[in-house]
């Protein structure tokens, strides 16, 4: 067991907590269950930082929707018939599941997997949020390799070949085996544990907290995964700087997505996941919806290029930290901590 802390910091005041209603739980009795908060005004996309590839995809989406509406009205009608939820809040018409890629968090529209003609893309070994970047970055490199080979400069083709391999490697999305033992918190990111720090008080957690910071290099998988079976209560997007993710100040100053969660395995216990941009990683993707229930290990977003991800959890004497600073972890499969049993003082803090 390791409860090491590289330093003790006092966190700045986090976003205000949600209004709570009281319900009875057969295990822990009466607890406070917070109502999910709506998205803030500055969170208008699953990739709020924008970007060149993002703009190109939006432009392609406009052309594709115009073509579908003009030449494939039957397909559009079939997709509308099997769609569930509401498209209210979406910035453009939702004709098929591809139209949800960047605005899933703004509406409740969705399709069942069996009705989604593009569900096969989730089975590709690459990050679905990065497919556009993968294609747009790979095509020039493939063309350069072909040109080198065609002109007899095979030795020079090694350079674009190496860059192509790096691009493909960066956007990989390998399967993960998620541990099923109750109470475990799995890593929300691949990388190296940069810190295990005690926070004197966190308003969202409701008391003392532990922050586990994970540094992601450009060689790590950059898909983010849910640490526990939980419910999404609040999302907050903080524009900021792009300091090196190894710099301790990056946790406070860099662009970040703040995600407030409530554990469903330990009702009343709250968690925080923070996606933090880095020097090269300037595109945070978070596709979560307020009120959404998620299973442990489910993919919810990514950070494109080197970055940092944090997990903040209650600092309870019965909570065990299972990793050490410097240890390498994998999203969805490495257990970072084992939560304290339900019904302890951490849950009472929320009552």
C-alpha cells in the first residue's frame, strides 16, 4: 500500500456543487444524490478548443448533409425513424450517427448499435475521435513515400515512413481488460504517474482529497476511460495556456476539462477527472452528457498529443492507493485505488 504524496497543495476553489435531493439507499440509508447540472455556455462541442481538422470535418459534414438530403431522402427517413432522444440543442441537423461526433454532449439524440451503419468504426484499432487527423496527416506522408520510391530515392522515404508510423501509433486504440472487483478505480489515462498529492479540502469531494496526476507522452495511447461505474454530474471547460504537462503549473494554468462524477458503486462518493492540455496537445475531446450513467473502463474522450490527466478522489483512511509516483499505468486496466466501503464519513459529508 502506498499513500505517498510528493507535496501538499491547497487547490483553488472548484466549480460550485450541484443542488442535491435526498433518497433512501438500502445499503447506506439516506444519502444526498446530486442533480446533474446543464452544460456551461462555453462548452459548445465535444472538442471545445476547435482546430484545423475540426473545422475541416465540420465543413465536410455540411456538404455531406446537403448531399444526403438531396440524393438520399429514403436513407435520411430510415435514420430518423430509428433515432431516439431529442436533437434539440444540436447546432446542425442530425441526419445519421456521424452528425453526433462533435455535438453529442449538446443533445440527447442517439441510435442503438444495431441501427448505426457506422458502428463498425468503433471496432477499428484507432481512436474514432482521431480518424480525421489520422487520414489528413497520413495522406501527405503516404504521397511523399510514394514519390520517393517512384523517383528512386528509397533511402529518403525512411523519414516520411517514420513520421507515418508515429502518426499511426499515436492514434491507436488497443482493447483493454477492465478489472471487475468492486470498489476499484481504474486509471483514466495511459502514461506515468507524475504525482500523488494530498489536497487539504476539495469542495466537490466534500473534504480532503487525493490527486493522482498522470503524464502522457506522445508515445502513449491518448484515449481517456471512466475510472468507475458512475454518473456524470457536471462538466466545466477552462480555456488556458499550453505549458509542458510535466510543469506542475500546467495543472492550474493549462486548458482543461473538469468532470464531476458520482460513484454508483459507493453512492454519495464523488470523483473528479481532469483532462489537461499540454505543450503539443491542444485538443481535448470529451463526449460526456450530464446525467449519463457510465460503466467502469468505458471510453469517454481523448487528448490529442502529449498531455496530462488527473483523478481526484476522497482522502479516506480506508481508501487504498495502489500505485506509486513513476509507475506506468494503462487506461481502463490499471487499478489506481480501492475506494473506502459505502456508508463511511465521506458519504456523510454530502448529506
